[in-house]
C-alpha cells in the first residue's frame, strides 16, 4: 500500500492558508524574496542555510534584544556552536509581551475538578511580587533556584520570577523521592528552594513535608525555603516562608534582566536510570527561538486559544506547555492522575474550557483505545483543532482510534524530541497530510536523517536518528561536566561531529517517518534489526494484554535469547494467549519477531518520565550488577525490577 492510501487527514485549503506557517512563508517571500513550492523545499532551505533561517526567525518574531548580535553563529561544528553572540534578551519579557485583558493568563484544574483561572493582571502581580521576594533573599543573575512543585500556577509564577532576574531555574515533580531530588539539585547548588507540602494523585493524598525537610537539610547551598500549601491550606514549616507572603507585595513592578543569548535558562535532567542524572543546561535565547518556532509553525498555536498538555513538572513537556504563552495562548494546567476517576477526565477537561490543542502521551491514547472509549461521542470536542502525542511511538492502531472515536477532522500531531533539546525534532506540519502510524515530518531547522552504521543516509529502512547541523536549543553544557566529556560521549561518539540521538527511525523519501524505539534497546535477530516499537504495536491490539516488554539477550557462543514479558488484564490466561501472540507476530511482522519464550509478570518497570526500562531489564537478565547498571530511585515503580533480577539466573 502506498502512503497515500494510508492518509487519515489532509489539511483543507482554509486550514493551510490561515496557518502560522503560511504567514511565515508569505513574509519570507515579501521580505527576503524567497519562495518555496513545498514544505520539503522550505525545510531543505532552513537546514542548508541555518544562519539565514534562524536570523529570519529573529526578525519575524521581532525578538526583543537589548544589544545587537555580532553574528548568528560562530561555527557549524558540534559541539561548541555559539549563537547570536553579543545579543542580550530575557525569555520572560517575551511571555509578558503577550499580556491581554481579553483572555486568562492561566487555567488550572485537578482531579477533584477544582478550577481556577488567573487574569493577566494578577499573573503579572504575582510574578513581580515573587521577583521582589527573591531579590530580598539575595537572588540575582546566575544564581540557581530549585522547586519541588506539582503542575500548578505557582510553578509557572515561580519560574518566570526566577527567569526575569536572569537566575537559573530547575524543578522536580513531588512524586520524586528525596534521594532522587537530592541527586539532581545538589549538582547545581540552589540558594532558594520552593516546595509544596504534598500532592494528590489517583485520589490519594501524599504528604511531602518530610521530603522537603530532608532535601533542604541535605543540600548545604540552600539558604531559604518557600512552602506552597498544595495539600493542606494551613501547612507550615519552621523557618520557611509561606507562598501567600511571597506573592502579597501589591506594589511590586515587573522588570526583566537582560542576559546573554547563551545564558542558562534552566537545568533539566536525564532519567538517571544508569547512573548520576545528567544536568542538561539550556540557553535563554536558544529555548526562546526554538519554542517560538515550534509553537507557531508546528503546533499552529494562535492568540486566544487554550493549549493543554498532560504533564508533570518533572517532564520537559511542562516547559513546553508554558511556552504556549509565547504564542498568545492560555496554558491549561492539570494536576493529578489522567486515569482518575477514569480515563475520561482529560476529555471532559477538553470540553469544559474548551481546549483547542490537546497534548498527552502515546501510552494515554493507547490506554483509551484499549478501554474502548469514545470521547467524540461523549463530549463536545468541536473546538479541538489538534491532538499532540509524544513520550513513546504512537502505534498505527491508535491513529485508527483517534480518527474513529475522537474526531475525523482533528489534526493528529505525533511528535518526538527529548529533554536534551526541550522540543521536538519531528512532529506536526500544518500543510502536510497525516499518514497512518507516521509522524508528519522534520521540523524546520532540524537537519535530521537516518544513518546506517557507516554514516550513510538511508530512506525507507531502519536508521540511527542523526542531526547533522547545530540547533540553538541544544544544551550549552551539562552542569559540572568538566571538559564537556560527558556531553560529547552522550551524543557525538558514534558519528563525530553529528548529534546521534539514540532512536531508530524509518524515514520516508516524502519526509514522513516512524520512530522504532531506542537504538540501545534494538533487537538484533540473526543480523536483522528490529525496533521494539514494532512488536509493541502488535501486542497493543491483542485483547488480554495490559502491558509488555521485550529484550534480546546476546549470550556467549552466539546463542541469543529473546524473551517477551507480558502483564495480563485478567480476561485470559497466558496459556491461551501464547499461540495467538506467536501467530499474530509471525503474520503481521515476521518469524524473526516471534519471541523465544513468553513470561507473565505483574508489572513492567518504568522511568519517572514514563518510559519502559528496556536497557536496565536487559542488563539485569544478563546478570550484570543492577546496583551499578541501574538507579532504582529513577524508577516510577522500582519493585517491578525485582522479578527481573530474580529471573537473571534462569537465563
């Protein structure tokens, strides 16, 4: 079948003509004399002329700069690229440029269905007051402030107050344990620690007072603690300032400290499953340009729209969510479980506000599919323009479900990127069709290809995802990484001078693509590479299977063994399912996709950001010392790993 026969959605002429991308193309034609016959031509220009492209964004979005830049970039070499040297700016200043009396600044809801809206005037006053408070505590440009907060307005207010000063932000979600948080924050030595007293998830209240005490006493650099009563309105902590006091200064005026383009904006963290988390540091200017580009051109977000993404503050999608403010949209924040009291809660939210852009994780959409939900029939989703999906490959069957049970007219934007760049490399293209099971295309300015082992570009076959030109939102460094050794080894060892992201992709000549999973978890069966996502896509359709994980164990003498682990939902026994699993994988994939043995397990281990821990499981089953190959504190459910450790001896 051709890609065209798989087309689910094609943009109408009206959709294309009114897109932000079309406005940019018109501007390029008028101001630069550049005209393109297709998105692919525009993308090629943006990657082969990166100085011109990123400078055009600077002009198009009218970036507020307090001093001029000398050049767009000093070198194309990676790592080591310096962007817009000489320019000074502030990310928060561009947020508040969007201030409007016609719409709310923020909308908040939780699993108890409590709702709060914040006007732009109140939003600005809270940020200004928090800024004055931080100044009073000695915070200035270059200092670090850390937070332990849920996805609430207090988190965004705190970030923007910190950012307005040119200080550096870092946040962990309160579902992280104290050791996990200390492993992260102790690297960056924060002066002020802003923390909640607890959180609610799945109807269960969890106090975090003891964790806050442990974190603040374990990190010697912390000079002051702010307590946000998220759980108990009367919560207190000796020596801490209560949040209400932080935002109570009505006379404060918001100001913005200009910083260098490459000045740190925040520190995000890798999962830390195999060791000390990498403290990934991004720049003010790089994040600003990238988020302006992606929100406007690839999510097509417009002023006055409501933008939602289900996330916690521990996932880069929280940073991405608040960036919708740059496009004049209102972020819709949700704190709680996406499955409590049931999976309909987020769709109900979409009807309530209403939401124009609905973002979530691929596993959530798969869960809705498996529960046979039909949100389009049960809720008014007429305002819904796009559905965003990330966090894992979205299987073809989930595309079927979205277009059958959510809306036949919605723009499904499957995307993939990473904490490493705080954006997506590939995702939505508003003037391109949506093909079943495929991401629409490569983002502007992202020179992405699939490489074979020899570094040659490959199409329509499995390749290593590689970015061949620098992007401004690539990390400026890893905090504390002397000589950038860890940075280089993370991305540039396999193909020197090229960013190797660690994903397997299948890139079509037309630019659409499929992410096949992590390359370090690839199954190598008799010399044939198989992405784990191929197998999960088939298993997702089998009734009775709740979750699954597969690895390939390379044993001595070339005697490989590929076990499949499944979590059952109780509707069928493993004995009955095994023949069907084998025949289905053989029929829909190939005999090489069939596991050597299938085991039932009670749970699959996941990272804190919701990714299957395939590599740690593989290492455990090969008998490696798990204490050295895995950090249990980086797991959402560390007890799930115990069974795999016990199984190691049997292989």
